[in-house]
């Protein structure tokens, strides 16, 4: 490959910002467009999507602001893979490709991408990830705790072109529609994604092409990414050098089986280098809680690093360049082969938390104590009278860790998720056969300490029609405290059938789900955050 | 003979009053805002205008920041919440989102009602609208006792599913108001939309400020009455109209955007006069730029307004003109950031120390300094007899240019360019991102700095026409002169569009119209025929989250038998226009119905002061790539209808300066507004 020579001298602080604003104006417009037209509430309400502009060497340089944080600048690799499968020489203006192959996440996360052209030269890519309703698989929605292979979770596509030279490929669309339980929702979301993609192509042609040639675009991106990398190196250099680590054990019962997993994460900071070693993760498992290297281990470490640096850091592909991740293939976050990934995100908040805690274990003043670190989630699926599918999800909202100078906040979504909103009770009761009995706050869920960990929610609701219940396993591992703080309370999801006194943990014995009858109650207790500092009463006891 | 109308706007720094008497003469009054006793500044500024207040048909429209400030600064009453058993913690839980996605130490501001002031009551309305549990009088008496001993100065009653059936809520609110004698807000009286958290925070915020706002209005109205005012006092409503005093006292949260909305009302009035279909506004002041949209006489509105920002604040579920705001203004500071990029804002020098050229101690170059350096402002006509420190501004620009390794000319033009790009994002959000073609829009500029940037912002977005009203620096108060009484109501109407029964729609419309009519009827405004209605339905493809508002086929409350078919056709057309594609596979469903009622108040016809004679001067300015260009410096008061000329030019008037780029063409319209064709500018 020819080493491209970018002329940085042509780029001054003004030109860079004009380019950056121009690029941001494109991702912003695409974001508005896709959230307004998407069908899936996951896209509008949960912001389970992301819009990214990517350089010719597959480095993301601009991304929409409101996406799920774990999607932090990670679409370069799926786009690179799709382009390599197609062959870059075969790409034409107006081509749009679809890929969900080995992105490291569940296959519902489908990336749609398109080359951006200056004349006949590719000057970048636009890519949009959105959560597709499902691509077939064992159950509606594609995510089943019963899956033991990714082939049971739906269909994978790898660089398949939905549009060629601006023309829709009807047979491709028909194939997507043939491989889903939810044709209507999938088509709606796919069309929203496609419209945003083609709009991106148009805006690039209108706003970027007339202002800068392809060479200049390359230089502008190069200078931006280089400056971001330098910023990140300075930020790392400002952290204390040393070797840091954290370990956790997860134990939970699933499908009648006892599961135990040991995690170890190590960090070395040496000047402006930071290496995160994930060799100590548990091996990949037959349960569908694996993630791949790209969208899994790497994404978690990148996001944790972004949290650690904080503030207005220039978040782009350059910012993450100094961060080195060591991970062998075959762990739970670097799974290979046909490892099932329906619940790929289950370990993500844990890895993020361990990264922060590794620093905190040695320097408790620098970071908060651990947060509840669970995606959690109660998923209910049922069919209406007209056989269409209804789906209601209650994500886990627990406590953040306490800090040196304040208690932890809560309840909120975990650190892998972000601006994802709970469905309002009134909307749920108006649209789905559910009824809420109580939604309260456990103010004592956070671990005790000089400052208490964040509080967690405690919800009790009833299903009014038969439906399938799907839950994330809840490991019996509380959020550890820091600097003498106590761990947070554990969370749990249990259910009780009508005319029964017994609260049970859902085991997924009905093909990965638990079948509920009308009148069943579900209790979702979320977990608290870790406390920070020795509790005051223990200080006084020690003094006596 | 017309009616005397007065507009009084309290801003962060100044309280502005504009008045037009029965002869059409315009009076302007200006005072520093009297923080803590805002009514005093208003009374003084009204007095300053010297307008005769005594005519009984005089109308005073008041826009105030009191409500938003009391909510932001948490200076309201000791408020209690009475809510459904099992749900008192909803105010703490919210929607469970972390709205700052990369912030590890995230936290949101706490609720207005502390936990010990929240009281649960056994009552329940189910999601299908059935009331299964009605609180007993005994229980209500017990709650009243607890509220009394807790010292509640105001009470919010917010029950689950009251959007669907407010019977329990209204019953309890009436009972407690009777028992306690303090303001009581039922959440459903403010919002009939689902989303309990948002409605609960709206109800609590309303109760929280009700006593404060009531006191303030009494002081203000009392003070003006002492000066002889006998007319109708109305309060600007965030949704782009005005409320009678009694309505404002009961629903103070509706006045949350009471100040900024004045300029948008003015824009709507002017668009009507000039027959402009599509107008986007741009108001730039010292710290922020704001943009709103007026399309065929209607505002673009939003149903959610955030107190303290969407990320850390709490929502109000009230209809508000959708004003998009960005932190760019004359005081925005230019700097080089940690990665070596040039930034304009978000930090602002505010009004103290202000821009370097104010000579009040500012040392860092601001947007105003760059405007001065580039000759967009005439140093002798910026703000009355205020002398600008040209040298200071030059030194500040040169200092930053050296740091950035750029020529000062390129840097100064670059600061303007970046500010214009940031501002353009708000205008783009109002137009392009709603699916509109910017070329069909006119940009109306106001605020002290709006007309300085409007032409280049328009060119950036692709808008060809810029409109500068007279006295753009006082436009909010001027705009209030055209306010009408207006109310709206939104209700959830969920179901398939094909199954929408016209009789059912007529029924709901009838009920809502009756309620709105009674709110808009009082002494001096009794004629039911003076009220105009329109309605719209929010429609989407089944399964979609986001809906589009589709206006009824005709204005008024008429419901044609083929309503569904007409709505479908309009929806499909609108959908394609906005999003460029249409999926015929899915069914359509209605989500909400909205009714707007408006009582038109007598309009004013302003005749601006006589045309003055004055010499045009010239000065040197920087344009384009940094070349020096000679520009004409013109006093606005010397321009008369029919005048036409080409830029570059600087047009100065009291409170604002208009910058006209090279190749832009200026035309002075009848009625004194200036229209600038920027289609040749790029």
C-alpha cells in the first residue's frame, strides 16, 4: 500500500474547525432523520443506533452524539471488512452495503455503509448502525437465552449490497424480509437507515466536495486524528505510572446450571502509553453472553478509557490510538467460531467497571467506587389478537459508585448504556397488557461508606395476558466499595404465578424463555452502587 | 383611532417596553432589570415611555423571565405532592437515563419536592381508563391534616393515568384546595399527554411557582393601576400567544418562555403583513443565539421544555414554541483549544467584563471584537455615546492570531465564520432537518447581534432572503404588541387511522372547545365568535415512535366524514417531503389530537418616526479572503421605503447593526422592514 502523504501545513486551526463543523452538520442531520423515521423504539427511545463518518483508512472521525456509549467510534472495522469482501475496486458511487458479520456484537446490530466519492476517488465512508428487530433465529427478537450457537440467533450478512449505483436491489431487500419474524418493523427500520445513508452521500457531495479536494480531506482528517492522539497521550502521561489490576467473580444460575466465571483485568501506564491486558478473562461460553474482540473487548476498554479521561476530550479514532489492548482469541469478550452473542453486552459494563476500579484500587481519589455494572433487563414478548408481536422491556437502573467527595447517583442505566429512557408506565399500560403495582427507590441499595453508593429502583408489575419472559442472569456479585466503602446491594428478577406464594428466578426452561400466564407478577430489584470511604460509625468505633 | 397597546419584556439585563398609542405613535422605554423586584423595573419603564395609559381598551402584554428564573434558581414555594400509592418515588427515578453518555460522575438536579413532602394516597385509574379506587373523604381529611402540619404552601396532585381520566385527580385537587386554601395544581389540568414523570414534574413545578407568580402579578398590576392603567393585562404564553391574568395565575408554567416568545410573535405578525409563508427567526444577543420557525402563520412547537437543560434538568410538558438555542453571542470568547483548534464559545464574557472593545476590563477576544476588527460595526454608532476601544480589540485579535500561527485578518474572519457555522446549525435544524427546502424560507434577524450575522448565516444554510425589522434590538417587546389570546390542549387519541370515527372526533373537539372557550372568555372579551379554532392530529406508521402533526383539512372545528382519508393523503405527502421515502406496507395510527384556540386582539399599526436626513460615510472592512473593502456606513433612520442598494454596507440604528455583505442587495419595504437578497453571496 502506498504511504499517503498528508500535507499538514495546509491545515490551520481555522480550516480544521470548518471541516469538523461541516462533518458534524452531516452526522447531526442523519441522526435526526433516522430517529424520526425508525420503527423500533430501540432506535428512537433507546438510541440503539449510531452514525459515523470514516476515513479511507477506516478510522472514524465524526460520530453522532446521542448513540449508545458502547458504540464509541467502533464502526471502522465492520466497514473495513465489508469493503474487503466486496473489493474496493468494485465499489461505485451510489453503492450501499449491509454487514453484521463478526462485529463482535449480537447480529441485530446491523451496519449499513456507503462509500463517499470525490469524482471517481473514494474519500471516505458513511456508516449507520441500527438494531434490527430480528433476523430470524430461535425466537422473535433473535435474542434467546436458549441459543447455543450464533446460527440460532438469526442470519448474518457480510458486505451484501442493498443498493448498486443508486439502484435498489429488490432481491436483496426480499431476502432480508424473508429472514425475519417482524417484516413490517424490519422494513421500516431498514428504509430509515437506507434513507439516512443516501442522505449522507448527498450531503457529502454538497458540503464537502465543493470545498476541499480528496487530498485535502485526507489531510484535514489526518491532522484532526493526530491532534486527538496527542491530546490522549498527554492525558495518559498525566496519570500516575504503574501496574494496576482488578478481579471479579461472577456466579449465577442459568437454566438450572450453576455458572462461575473469574475475570481479571490489568492495566500498565508507562509515560504516554497505556496497555490494557484482558488475558485473564474467562473462556468463551456456550451461553449467549459472548462478545467478539472488535465490538466487545475493544469497545469496552475504549469506553472505559473515555470515562477515565472525562471532560471535553476530542473523542474520535485518534483519541483511542494510544490505547493498546492485549487479548487472546477465545475469551468471553473475544469469542470466535459460532459462539452465541444474543446478550453480548452482558459483560460490557463489568469490563468497563473493572477498568475504572483497577485505577481506583491504587488511587481511590481519582475515580468513583464501582457501579452496579449490569445491563439487566426484563423482556416480555407476546402476541396481540391480530398475531402481531408486542414487546416490552424494563432495563436495569441501579446505583453509580460513591466518590471521594459525594455519594453516588442513581438510579440510572449502567455505564455501557447511556441516554436510554425507560418506557413511561402510562405508555406501557396503554399499549401492552401490563400493570404496575409499585415503582420505588431503595435509598439504601448503595453500599455504606463515608459516602453512600447510588440508589436503585425496585419495580413490581403484573402481566395481564400470556407472554414470554426473557431475563438477563443476575450474577451474585455486588458492586465493590472503594477506600473502605461497603459493596452495594444485589439485584434480582423474580416472578410469581397467580395462586402461588412462591417467588421464583426465571430459568428459561421453555426453550430459553419462561412462559407466563395472565396475572403473573414480576419483581425487578436493581442493584446499588459501591460506597466510598470508611463509614463514619466505624471510624468512631475504632476511636473508642 | 386604534387601541393603545404596550409590550413589556423583562430580560436578563434590560427591561424593555414598547408602546403604540391610538395614533400609531411608537414609544420605547428601557430600564436595567431590577432583580429581586422585577415589577419595579417594568413600572418604571412603562412610565418612561410617557404613553397615555388611561384608555380603558388599552392592552398591556407582559413577557417575563420570572417563572424560568424562579425554577432555575429554586426560589419557589414549599410545595407538596399528592400521588398514587406506590409511586411517590417517580420524581427521583425519572426515566432512568444517563443523559451525558461519557460522564462517569453523572448526576441530575434533584426534584422540586423533597421526599418528606410527597404523600401517597390509595387511588388508581388503570391504563384502560377505568377508575378502580376512589379516595374516601376520611382519607382526604387525613392527607389534608398532614399537608397542613408539613407547612405546604402549594400542592400538586398527580396521579397515574390521569391523562386518560382525570376524575380522581380533579376531585382530590378540588377537595384539598377547599380544605387548605393554598394553590393546588392537578397535573391533568396542564397536560393530557401520557408520560407520568413529565406530567408530574410539570404539575409540581406549577404548584411550586404559583404563589410566587401570583404575588408578583399582584404587585405589578397594582403598581401600573396606580399610574392610571385600566385596561386588559395579559401574560405571554410560551406557545406563542397570551393568557388572561387569571389563567396565568393558575398555570404559571405556561409562561416559562414568556420572554423570548415575544420576538417570535412579532415574526409571525410581520410574516402575515408581508405575506411570507415560511419564516425562520434568528435572535442573537450577548450570550446566545435562538431560532424559531413560523410556517403559514403557525409556530413550530414542542411539547417538552427542559428546566436546567435536557441533560441535568427536569421537563415541563407544556406546549412551547420550539426555540432552538446555542451558546453563541456577541460576548462569545474565541480561543485555541487543547487540540489546537480554533473555538468560538461556549464561554462568554457576558456583559461584564464584556468584549475587549467595551473597555470594561475584558482581555480575551470575543465575537463582537472580531466584528469590530472586520469593520462590520461602525465604532461611532455602536451603542449611543458609548466609545469602543478599537485598539484594545485589535491587540486582543493579534494576540490570539500569534498563538494560532495565523494572520490577524484570517483569524478575525475565521471567528466570524465559525460563529456563523455554529449559528447556522440552529437555523438548519429548523428548516433542512425538518425536511424543508431552505430556499423557500426568509430569515428574520433580531437581537443586538442577529442582523450582524444574518446574511452570512442565511448564505451558509442556503436561504436567499433576509428580513430586518425596525428596531431589531427591541424586537421582543415590539413583538408583544401583536400578541393574541391563545390556548391549546393536547390529548392522547391512540388507534388505527382507518378506524378513526368522525363522530368521536367531533365529540372530543366539542368538549375541548367548550373548555378553551371558557378560559378565553372574560369581561371585555365575551364574544364567542371572536375565537378561532384549529386542530391537528399526530399520526405515524404503526410501530413507529415518532409521529408527524397533520393539520385538519380546514381551519375551524369542522370534521368532514372522510377525515381519515384526507389526513392519510396529507400525512403521506408530508412524510415524503420530510424523509424522502414512504413505506406503504404499514398501517397508520393516530397518537394525539391537539386543539389551538385564539382570540384575536386589536392589531396595531405602527408609524415609525419621520425619515431623517443624514450623510453616508465610509470605512474600510475585511471581507472574503481578508481583502480590504470600502463599505458604506448608513443610519437606518435615513432609509425610506423603496430605497435599494447593494452591499457591502453597515446599517446602524439604536440597539443593533446590520452587516450587508458584498453582492447582497438591500431593499427597504413599505412599513420600514429591510429585505436583503443574499442569493449572490457565498
